[in-house]
C-alpha cells in the first residue's frame, strides 16, 4: 500500500472566499502514483472548510448570502466567542460547510459525480492557512 501526504497553503485577499482546489488535489494524486484508493482532503483550521459542490459563480454567491443569513459576521458583539476574537461567524460557517471530503480514486483519477469539484472555503482569511491531503491505496 502507498501512502502520501501534502499540505496546501492558502492566503486569501478577502475574509471569505471559495477556491476550487480540484487541480491541486489532482496534482497530489499524480505525485502519489496511487491508482486505486482514497483521498482525504481536510481544512486544518476551525474557521475554514473543505467541501464538494458545483463551480458556478451564482451558486457561490448564494452560499455567501445563505451563510450570512445563518451566521452574520456583524455585529461582532452578538457572539459570546467574540471576546478577544471577531471570528465566531467563521466557526459557525465552517461547521455548516464541513471539515473534509473523501473521494474515491479509480483508474488513477478522482471518481467524481457529475459537476463535483473540491473547494476550500475560507471564512476568516487574510492569513496563511493550510489544507491536508492524505492519499492511501495502491
Ligand atoms: Zn475563534
């Protein structure tokens, strides 16, 4: 069995941003040499997500509006967590959008359903943060 690990680093310009990381995960898969197995991709921070969905700008806008309705960033003092921090909304958004994804590897490729793409969801950005890619298989 082969095992492969890599950390991908991100520093977004905005506090919240969605990044399609599918090409980077595909690069990892090529480097790993795994043809049959599983890839785990997870955010290493509790204010960011990794999730699978459509790479469609309208939908990304809808995510932003929906998440702001559920857990608005402001006013900061609506959250008990925001004593020394201002990122309570980011923790809540991360929980809804998820920590990680697992994708099957078949024939050396990510075995996606129609339109599936892997995203890094940043909810408290403008600083360096990372994602773990772990691949196991043969
Ligand atoms: Zn916090």
